[in-house]
C-alpha cells in the first residue's frame, strides 16, 4: 500500500511538471520613421561633440603618405622608431635595447597633411600598455627563428637580414638585452613565445597609443623612413 502511494505521488508530480500552455505570437512589422535617425543623433550628439573636440586636435604634420606594404614600410618604421626614441630619452639601460612589435597591430596609416589625435587612435586602437622585457642572449636565436618564419615586423634599434638579427650596441660580452614591446606581446602572443624566457619585465604604466601621441607632438613633422629593416 505504501509502495502504491509513493508511485501515485511521483506520477502526479510528473504530470504536474509536464503540463504547459502554448502561446502564439503574431509577427508585426514596425516601420522605421523618418525622424528616427534625428532622434538617435540628438541622443549621441553631446558625446560625439565632446569626443570630436579631442579627436580633432592637430598634434603634428606629415609631409608625405606613410605605408605598411613592403618594400616601403614607413608606417612600421615610424611606430617602432617613435616608441624607441621616446623611451631611450627617458629610460637609460646599460644593456642593448631594441623595439619590436607586430605588423598586425598597426591598423591604419598616415596621409600627407595634419595628424590628429584621432589619427593615432586609428593606428593604435587597442589599450595595450608599453613594457620593457629583459631577455637572455639565447633568446636572440628564438627571435631570429620567429622573424624567419614570418613577415616584416616593426623594429627599431636593430635590423634583420637572411636569418640574422643585428641589435645595435650589443657586444659579444653581453649576456642580456632589452626589448621594448606591448604587454600583449610580452605574454607570448602572436607567436612571440621567446618572451616566455624573460628574466625581468618593467612596466611603464603608459598606453602604447599615448606614447605615440607624445612622440608625434615632440616631432611636429613626422620623421619619414622607408628603408626596409628586414630582408629575407
């Protein structure tokens, strides 16, 4: 009798749980009113206006068009040189230093004429921070292997040719060297696993984009260099 009661209650519970009510919704077309865009524009205008006041500020001038395609990789050179020059003016190291980024991180170029803060944001839209990474000399071989398998990357303070990476001011007695790069790359992303061998990392607490803005203001007329620093 007890067994039958348990089965009854379980069955009743299952029936209760399985009951449902179907609802049918009739689709309806909602016409877009002509003044809808005007309404949206009125909502975003205060933000767009204040943003434009910042983004449209002219900070430098370009005397010619910059590009990222080989053999004229002037945009790659400018980004790496701008960061490199900015940093070595402020931070002094006893070891050799190079600056290395990924070409895919540069998302736009400069055209001849005025350069605005908005232009820098187009070039570097990501909030990546700038870091200094100390590597052992053995990592130089790993960097060479990475560059050999890839394409031209933005580099300053050195050059690559036929499988060999030359780092300015690096001597045969040096056991360590520094690489200026982004925090994203320093974690071994985009195939830059040689950063996993880092001995030390120093944070500048500056966004890479802000450093580019700072250096563009310093240069006033952007320094143009189209020499290919990577020859395969």
